[in-house]
C-alpha cells in the first residue's frame, strides 16, 4: 500500500468555500498559544505564544511570513496576554481585519460527559465548562478564563469550544467504566474520558486519506507521543479504547507524568511519607515520568544522556518503550486486526529510536519498522514499515490547530462533527 499524492487526495473542506481564517486559542495555566489558520487550505498564517503569564518576566513570540519576533515583558494575566497577541497582529501582521476572522476556536481540555462535539459558545456553555472544573482543576480554569477574555475582546465573531475529550465520548461502556463501586463512580463522574481526542481523530482520518482508503475500513492504533502522551485504538473511525482516563495522568509514561501506576502507591505515600493530596498530585503529574526517572523530559536531551552512558536515562527509555509496547499489544487484541500503527506528536514524529524500539520484536504480529525508511530525513506523512508486513507503520504529523479550526467551521455551519474524521 502506498501513499496517495497530495494533489490527488480529495479535500472535503474545499467544498466549504472561502471562510476567511480561524483564530485558534489554547490557554494554559501560565501560557496562551494562538494560531491563525486557513481551515480550507490548512496552512498556519501566523502563530504565537505568550509564556510565563503572571510571572515578573513573560515571553511573547509571534511568527508571521517566516519572521519570528520575540519580546520579554510582564504579562499579568490572560486578558493582557490576549491583548498583547492582538497587538502583535496589528503591529507585525497580518492585520486581523484583513485576515477576515470567521471564528475563534478554543481548545478546552475537559468536556466531561456533556460535550461530544464542538459547540458554539454562549453564556450557558461557559457556565457548563466552568462546572467541569472539579474534573480538570489543572486545565479547565485557564480554558474558561481564555474564553471569557476572548469573547470580550473579539465580540463580533462566533467562538467555538473544541474539547480534548469529545472524540472519546464514543468509547464503549466496557472501555470507559472503571471497576469501582458504581454508586460512587456515578455520583462523582468517575470514568475514563480520554484526552488528545482532536489529535487522535485527526490522525485516524489522515491515515485513511493519505492511503486513499475509507476510515470506516481501517483499524488503527494511534500513538500520540508529545510531552503528554496517549494511545488509542480506533476501529472504523470510532475509538474503542484510549490510555488516558479521568484525567490525562493515566496510561503511557510521559514527559513528567507517571502514567499507569498501582493506585495503592498513593495510599502508601500518604501513610508512610506523610505526603498530602496536593503534593501527591504534583509528584505524579509534574515530577514523574521521564523527568522523575532521568532528570530530563525532553527526548533530545535524553538521547544525549544515553549516548554519554547515563544509566538512569537508559532505564527511563526502556520503561517508556515497555509501557508503549504493552499498549500496542493490548490494542491489537481489542482490534483483532491492526491495519496501521500511526506515530504522531513531538516524540512520535521525530524520535527514530522510540519508533524502532516500540516495534522491535513484533514481527510475529505483522508489525515492523524498516530501518532505512525510519531514519530517512523526511517530514510529512510517511510509511516506515517494510513492504512485507500486514500492518503499516506510519508517521503522521498531527495538526491540532487545523483540526480545531475545521471543527469550528463545522460547528458554526451545523455540520455533523463525525464528518471530520474523514478529513485532514
Ligand atoms: P506537547 O504538545 O505535549 O507539549 P509536543 O508534541 O510538542 O508536546 O512534543 C514535545 C516533545 O517532543 C519534547 O518534549 C521532546 O521530548 C520531543 N521532541 C521534539 N522534537 C524532537 C526531536 N527532534 N527528537 C526527539 N524528540 C523530540
């Protein structure tokens, strides 16, 4: 099976006509990332980040037409961050009036059981997202703040919330139900929600599109390996399991998160190390994973340490790969047949050693990586498995902002969200 050339792939979005651009906002607790996207052509027109919001010295970067501007100044809050971003468009370009903003898309981490697709934001939606804060105390407050500020400053365009959890709202009950007392679970909304859904949906759809196949006909394992990392099993465009759970802490080993761990570790540390809930939260979310094991969470630094003979770094790499392999095996069993394993996000798209190690020894399952294809200098979507395997191993760059922009168009046009899985 080979990749269909770009020019020959149908673009379902070209039929939408000219929409102008979509401003995609991603508000974190101390950062604001933005990208102005053409939802039809797919290109990022301009992008920027405002980091260290609330600290004495914030960093603002804005990239337009190949030029990157960087400034350091105090950014007290998200309102000021967005004002600064809008000022960068005015000063450096493109002027937003010229870009014709069609909608503002907000990435929202937790949509709970309420939101199964993108929604046009009104006061009621903001309140409902705010009500989900107990489920995502580390993420949703900043998302809500970003939406409130943006609606004030950009009041004449529709705002759309796109949820990280939405794609996984289709999970079957046996995959999203935790085996704990049902009453407690129901009362407190305890279940698997899954995250990175925009990326998993985009990648599963993109796989089909680049192969010239229907997403309905493919069984795909998506490995989204960024600083946060998650795996999903997608059968015919529908997710049947994913590794993240009630929060983004469960599953794979990540940059700073432990992923799967015996929950009794928490009781043990509370009882014997005197650690409180917040301390344990910080331990497992911010001081664990690759950082906790090796002292670094960036895989480029990890590689340097491994090459220098650092044993902690080597063990961290082995633990990371071991967990990933377990998920590939588990999802192969759930899917019954795996047509594609797709690597995406910072580590998945760039780390040759991780891709090779995850697939090593899986030849018996029809999964293998061709060393030359894997290491070839290339970007863009590509096949890295040898010709003889039954499963294609692919690298598919994720484009979450573009996927969000397209879901915004769908929401505003009342298109069914499920149509987006065929696009990309
Ligand atoms: P997130 O969106 O979760 O912040 P990304 O998808 O941007 O994460 O991935 C960031 C991570 O990707 C970095 O922490 C680093 O570990 C890894 N990464 C980025 N570039 C490379 C590279 N060239 N080689 C290996 N790893 C890389």
